[in-house]
C-alpha cells in the first residue's frame, strides 16, 4: 500500500501534537525530578522520626554520626545514601537511621510501633505488621507511601531504626549534573 509523503507528514505532525498534549497533561511517562523524589522521601522519613519518641536521637552513616538534617535538607545533602538500582543508569536514596549505639531501647516496643503506625495511617498509608514471633523483644512494621517511598520501622529492647528507600530515577545516578538546582525542604514534624 502506498502512502504519500504529504499524508505521512500530516500523521507525524498529529502524532507529535498528541504526544505533547499527553506529556503536558501529566499523562506522559517522564520520571519525577530529584527534588520531587527527595521531597517525598524526606517528608516520609522525618515524619516517621517525629512520630517516634527519639526524634532528635537518630544516627546515620552506620550509627557513627547524629542525623544532622532534622529541620531542613536538600537531596545533595544525602548523596552518601545514593545507591545504584538494578539498571546501571538509575539510582535511589536508600538509608538506615537508628538509635542502637545509644541504647535507647523500649521495654514495650509495641507502644513505639503503634505511634509510628498511627502516623502512617494518618497519611493514608497502609501499614503491614511483619513482626516475627521468634523475636518477642522486637516489633516491625512497613509501608509504601503513595509516592513509592518504602519505609520499614523497627522498635526493640536495643533501640529503633527506620529504613527508607526512594524510587529509582536517572537524575540521582547523574548526581553531578542535576536537571535543576537542588531545593531545600523543611522536615515533617
């Protein structure tokens, strides 16, 4: 079947217009920016810290330093938490924040997980209890936020921790040449 070049041009112009409308209306497949992903990650992380009894005591970098970004941060402040994803051209924020080396354990870890679970539910996030019966002095819950931040909260007689993971995006992988300047966001309290 023969299609004229004029008709092909018309089809390609119409296709370009349809694609532009889809992208501008939010129906495109473009990934979110590093700033958007970080805002969601940081808000979920600091909100969870605030729901905990020991908000100001969390450590990072394998428990060697106090977490310094309790009030505000930008994604480049947490570059040490960037991890490559399965695809070599994308990365994610992936961090563990804990109180274990401070010996801030709980006599009743259930009370601690109940507070965090209540905060997560108030955000509309589904809470799953994954506590093992083999560990009576430890309680664990997890959630995935509506913006694909994975959170695992553990409270035990030794302390507590939050493991947080963002979605994978290429801008984190290309951290030295971000698409836009990193923005500072306030912590969730």
